[in-house]
C-alpha cells in the first residue's frame, strides 16, 4: 500500500525550462529575420567577435541579358490552332452557353491577347486551350502544328494563374527550386537545375532578387516584406517557364499591377517570345497603349461569342468595315479602349461613345459575331485570320533544323516569315513538306526523345525527357522541404505556440496544484476532474491552428489545378512535416500539467497518459483539417468542428455515465467519441491496480456537513459515530481504485483504448485524404 503519487517536480520544471529555451531560440530567429539590423547590434553587444565581422562579398553573377542569350532552353516551337470551340453547362433552368463557335491561332515568336469584358468567356477559353477544362459540354477542336492535340500536350505548356500561391517565407530562389523539383524531368542533375533557375530568373529580370523573400501575409497575420506586385508576377512567369514549355498561357498577367509594373511584365514576355520562339497566350483586360502595342495578335470575345481574331493593328479596320465607329483617338482613346467599349453590352443604358455607331444589345452583338464568322471562314478556313502560311514556314524551318536538313546559320533570330503576311491553310503547307519534315511536325509533341531548346530556330541543348515526371519520392521530399521552410521561417509563430501550450499546462497545474496528493474521496474526485480537463484541453487546443488550415487549402487547390503534384505525396508531406512540432507542444503541455497536479508518477502511467494526449490532439487537429477541406469556407468548417467537439463532450462518460443514460441505445455513440477513449485511458493509467491509504480520513469536515445538510431527516448521520467513521476510519483504511474503473464501466485493458484512438485517427486520416481527392476532382475546370 505504498504511495503511488510522489512529487512531480522533476517532471514539470525541466519541461517548462525546455519550453522557454525552445521559444527563445525561435524568437531570436524571428528577430534576426524581421529586424536584422537590430539583431546584428544585439549580437555585437553580446558577442564581441561579431562586432568587427567583415561584410559578405557578393559573388559575381552574369547579367540577366547575358545569361538568357547564352542559354535559351525552350521546347519545340508550336503553332496552336482552335476551331469552333464551345462550352455549355446543364443548369436547373436549362443549358447555359458560355462559349460558342470560337476559332483562332496563336503562333510561335508572337504575343497573343485574349480580350473581352467581364463574363466574356476569356477564362473558359484559356482553360480549354491549356487543356485544363474537363467540366461542361465541350465542342470544337484544338490542333498543334496542324494535327490534333495529343495527350502529351500538357507537358509542353505552362499555365500562369492570375494569383500566385507562393509561400511568403521562401526566397525567390527557393520558390524556383521547389517548382523545379516538381516539374523538371526525373533525374535532372542538381547542377543543371541550378543553372536552369538562373536562366529563367535572368529571362524575367529577377536574377538580382534570387535571395529575396517573396513576402506577404502569413497565416497568423504577420506581414513579411518582400517582392512588389510586378516582381511577384515576373517570378510567377519564371516558374512557368522552368520546364522549358513551348506555349505559355497567362491569366490576367497585368491584373492588380500599376502601369509601370504591367508594362515591365509584358515587355519581358515579349522579349522571351521574340528571342526564343515561345507561343504566348494571355488574357488581358483593358491594357494601356504601351501594353497593347506589345501584342501581335488578339481575339476579342463578348458574351461568349467571337467578335474578332487577327492582327492587333487591323482590329479598328474590321469594326469600321461592318459599320461601327468611326474610331477617333482624341475622343475614344486607344484602339483597344474603343473596341472594349464597343462590345460591352452589360449595361441597361449603355453610355454613348462620343458619336458613331456602337453595339448596344445582345442581338447586335450576335449579328457582329455572325459577320466575323462568315469573314473568318471565307478567308482563313482553319488557319488564322492572317499570316497562317508564314507562321508555319517558321515552324517548318525549325523542324528541318531538328531533323538535320538545314544548317543552323540559315535562320535569323526571329524568322522573317512571321513578319510577311501571307494567306493559306496550315494543312495545305504541311501537305507540301518533305515526308521527314511532315513527320517531325506531326509527332514532335508526342516524342519521347529529349526535347532540344531553340533560339529563333537555332538548335540548342535541351532538358531531359519531358515524359519522365518526378518520382513520388522526389515530390514528397520537395513538399516536406516546403512545409519545413514554411514552419521554421515563421519562428515567432513556432515560439508563440510553444509558449501557449506550456502556459496552458501551467494554468492547469496551478488550478489543480498537488491535487494528487490529497487522500480520501476529495482526492479521488479531484483526480477524476483534472483528467477530464486534460482531455478537454487537447480536444480544443487545435483551434489555434484554424487559420493555417484555410491557407493550406488555398495552396493545395491552386497547386492541384496546376497539376504540380498528386494528393498522396502532398498529404504525406503535410502530415509528417508538422509532426515533430506537434509532439513537442503536446508533450510539454501534458507533462507540465501532469507533474504540477501530482498525478500517479510511474513509467506506465506517464507513458499511457502522454500517448493518449498526443493521439487525442492529433485526432482533433486532423478532424479540423478535414473540415476545412470538406466544407466550402472557414465559417462552415468552424461550425462543423464545434458540433464534433460538443458531441465528444456529451459522450465522454464523464458528464453522464453511459449506464445512467435513459435511452441506452445512445450509449453506442461512445465509439464515435475520441474523448471517451482518451478519458478511459487516462483513468486506467491513474487508477488501475492502485491502492490509496485513507487512514487520515475519508472526507473533510465540510463534506461531512454537506452530507448531513443533504439528508436532514436521517438521524444516524448526525451522530458522532458517522463523523468519526469518515474523519478517522483507522490505520487500516484503504481505497482500491479498481472500484472507480468498474463504476465507470472501464473494464478493458489500457491498450484497447489506445488502439481505439489509433483506429479513430486512421479513420479521420482516411476521411481527410478522401476529401483531398474529392477537392482535386472538384477543381477540375
């Protein structure tokens, strides 16, 4: 009958010291990152050897222009055509058409603008062209170099979304390295990867910012200084061309940028198209004159209909030829502004455009679209509205270079054929090519051989086979690295959470200070209460991470839409990367509370209590993560987790015993309560086979008075024998704690309850992963 609850000073004091040292380390890192000058002065004052440290000398780097001119690794030049594209959705009110009979062509070495007012169908068309659209009733055809687009088309294109999802805590170079690991072919040497990163940053004029933080708002609300809006957009494009695509699709690349930044982005894009043979397709809204001048060709949409497709310099001529206008630059502004105002019929009373005819209704819009369709079919067939033959000549020359038919010096930096206007069909020119060239044009996109780079038709060194995507392990490692960087680069958050957990344990310990030392009924009651509070604490503590779950969902949906990775490596990396920090936080909180309250101090009891605490916390955290994935918004996920938390409390076997429930069938829900499993494990660890002495008394005098007051009509309780029996039961008085376990119906061994928590965690993990799969499927456009 030995005492089983000695003082736990040796348990909670080291844990509290560790928590402060841990937090101090991460707070120092936060200070070094957020206030580097202050940190340097502090180090200089504390450590004299730092005071005279010599500044780092920057290693010499080539300029952006030099590096890009020397290494222009791009894919094969591709001519993209589309004919009769349409998209419609089935709705409760009928079929809704968002795109109808849209045709056009985008050529290598050129910039193609996709324009139109809001709701015109630009994003839908861009998704169809980029092979990102699989939802809806799709019609029409897309061809590459005159043949139908194949399954490998996606490996030769890049899509740059309107909003990036870069981690604010990563540098520009690290961001590129992450995307290189996720997009470059399997087996790409590290040296070649680093060289490729330098090349794409040089291409977008961002080589100088390689070691600069991307910056932005962290999930906790802290704002990190970093890149400007224009610089972020250029980094997005640099990431997009890492895998040497032949075609780049950009969704509103100038949106949210000031005029100077927008012009800088567009000029960098134009230069890359001119010197590399890239085909660039960008949706753009109301560009300024200088931005508009950078584009070669365009398509104009409104109401899902095609109003124009052809050279930017001929768009005014076309609309004036069908009776619109005339355009007056001093009245209407730029040609782009005029045509955008012309086709916008989203107003009940459309403003006048300073004289001249305009399109003021959807019927007139449909009539203008029909006129252009007739003109397009009559003059161009399946080719573009102009320069179709000249464009393919440039592509054909490039293909002959790849086939070894022509010397590289025979081709200029930008083929003159692209400048010369000519009529004719792409298919017609292909019919006149030698067989070997026709074969090259037709199958190059499907080829499994290494893709060579080109610089205006000049064959150059290329990247390894595009078909060999990074392995699952490579993707997993890259994502673990990203998650770890996202955590350690937010050191104030790491330190803050550790301190929060530590002091929650301290508060719990102070409230129930040395309750485990108490004998008698009061001591048993206090132990039962504090164990339930511990379970409740770990059930609710994951709410401090609620903002992170929403941020994780945004990153995942963006990445999965871009097809950077599949759900499985992401989920594995996300789960394992945060596990060390979770274990540290939970165990510190658990051990501090455990030691300060004076609970049973044995290896078995401490280990069981700690394991149940960690498992319960992981379940609660995972459930909240699953809710954020499954529910449409943060408010809905918060509501779901609140309901789940309340359910766990109701069926914990503490508020009401399962045996006392009026409707016994409700007790079956105990198996859906993680708190029930954890609380049972707690009680088993504390009371199993325990025998406490009650020689000093079963109840304190105030409890004796309470019992007498509760039963005033029972004279036996008011006699001295009753008080003596409770206050001084004798030296041989003992309490066998197994009776408490039988009272709560906890007859299974401890490992059964721990296995129940493990099974619960696995089920929640399976539900979370299923939610990720469904979310990935939902994100299919």
